């Protein structure tokens, strides 16, 4: 925090669910949140089983689940699950990384 010149971080995400470390990692973030070092905590790339494992042990529901989400990848069951749990979806690659009309890059 000192090197960043910050007193706290607005939002900190667990980037990837690692088997056997989800709960332990989340509890570390909850501790930092309680200490005021982080204002909100969330996850990235968590699917329904990962969220269920985390929520079974969590004191704090993730504020955000950052997932790849765009017109060609909707992940409706995951989005519905997050909505039911009060987790906001944050789109990663909302514009399909600049591609148009197809999931494949255009040939040049």
C-alpha cells in the first residue's frame, strides 16, 4: 500500500479459483477488508461450483465476479446464479477483444 501511495484499495479480486486455496485466499481478503485496507472484495473467473465452495465458508459475499461476457458469450446460468446471490457481474472483454461478427479474428 505504501508503494502504491494508497491508504486502501477500492476493489480487490481473486483472479483465478485454485483448487484447495479458494476459502483460505478469500478469508485473507475478508481479514484485510475488516481492517479497512480493502473496501470491497470480489472474484474473477469463478464458475458456479467455485462460488458455491466460497459462499459455504464466506462471511462476505463477493461484490463482483469478473467474467468473459459479450454478445457471443452470455453464460446465462452463471449470471443467474450470481444475481441470485447478490454478486454483480463485471464483463471482461465486453467488446470481444475488438472482433466483430464472429468469435474468430478476421484474416488480413
